[in-house]
């Protein structure tokens, strides 16, 4: 008596179970880096939040022997920040530029200036590829512009705190 009922329930409920499969996995949203102009505004804001004054930077010679454009300097300190775009890193005939350590991808990259006028200057090198966001909205939004900008501000703040603790004046 129970077997025919069990067979009936199994066969009648089987189509319901087949229609309940999970959707296919989604691919990641396409991302793009924070625009350089906006990144420089965020860098300046982070410096001002630490009660310091950001000023326009200039080119330095690094310990690698290459030239590096420092985008923002900290007034009355020997500190600066360079924001490297993909374009900066792929220019033909470009000087050797700092790179991230593949064993420590989240570590900040700091280089020393060695030219006469900037001797002792420490420069934080930020790479645009580390600050990505997507243009999606609603539930499809995975990485916001605010999150990417916050990461820039965090890294600059960490550098400024470290520079102060280490006595890099």
C-alpha cells in the first residue's frame, strides 16, 4: 500500500526538483582604475586630514637609477606620493620604475630619492591597478568607487604614520 503511494509521490515531485537548479556562476564585473586626477585629489585629502599641506611634486631620481614623477609632496617634509598608471609603466624606453614584491603584494612600495636636491626623500609609490572599481549598480555592484578611493586614502595615511614613526623628516 505504501509502495504505490511512494512511487506516485516520487514520480510526481521529480519534475519540481529538476526545475530548481541553481543559476550558473556569474563572471566578475569588468573593473577600471580610479582616474589619476581623482586619485591625486584623494591623496591630497589624506595628507590634509593628517594636518599637513600637499604641494605639487616634481621628478626625482630613485635608488634604482630611474626618474620618477612624484605627483604630490608633503610641505616641510621629505615625503611624497607617486601614482603610477598603466601608461607610466609601459612607456617604451622608460626608466626602471619601482615594482611590487610578488611575495608581498599588499605591502606598500617606498623608494628613496638620491638626487642632490631630494636626498633622503621617501616616496610612496601607488599603482593604479591596485585601486579598481566597477560601474555596476544595485546588487550587481561588487567594487565601488568609494571603496577604491578609501583604499588609496588608507595607504597614504599608513605611509604618513609610518614616516612619522620612523622619523623620516
